[in-house]
């Protein structure tokens, strides 16, 4: 609703070509953010998957030291993804007041 109001004000002040350009820029910016975020998440999930498979293999073979290392790496990956989600939520809620 707030965004629609802002686009309407922009259209009133500068015309519909300005609104069209603003929407295009906004869509491109959001698209780039989503693409970058998806890439980071996919990379981290691939690393976590590899570490979980290695953890399971090492656990089957009784290699406790390596199990501990893979566990730490998995926890670090999970922490990264949790922070990424928190950052996205902060970004989404940081819209300027009306």
C-alpha cells in the first residue's frame, strides 16, 4: 500500500514514464538481491550437505576427531544461514516510515 502511494506521488510529480522506470529499477534491484542471496544459500547448503555426508562416513568408521571437525563446520554453516535470514528480515523491516 505504501509503495503504491509512493508510485502514485511519483507519477503525479514526474509522469508515468518516471513510474515505469522506477518500477523497472526496483525490480532489477530486488532481483539482484534475491539472486545473490540464493547463491549464498545454495553454496552454504552444498557445503553443509558435503559435511553431513562426511560426518556420517567418519562416524561409521569411528573417527571421532574428524567427526568433531565436521560438526563444527556444519554448525558454522547453520550459523551463517541463520544470520543471512536475520539480515534479510532486518532489511525487509527497515523500510523508511511513511
